[in-house]
C-alpha cells in the first residue's frame, strides 16, 4: 500500500486530499500518475496537464523515481514567487 496526498489547487480540482493505493507492484511516479488518470475526467486532466510536482517520502523526485509499498507520495502544484 502507498499513501497518495494532494495539496493546493490539485486538492480542489480532484476534490480529494488523499487516498491509498493497495493493488500495485513497485512502480514509477509516471506510472502512478497514469493509474490515477483512470479514476475519471478530473483525474485525467491532472495527468494530461502534468500540472503537479511530486515528492516521495517528503523528497522531491523525478517522474522516473520508483514508488514501493509503504511510501508516501505527494502531488502539489508548482510554486511561483515574485
């Protein structure tokens, strides 16, 4: 099982702060995004736009980073400053 969290605008878009994914083998962040896209149109929009940064166990990661059972994955919108 992995815990997936959503922050900021993504939480509002998906109307979901988090969920648990139980039926998976070791995967990548990119593959996890694709799996989440299958949940519906809003989820697919989140994936298609690639509008989120990802962190695994509170460390920023690339799309090719591995995700395994027990990990916490967080998606959040890019932060801009000015």
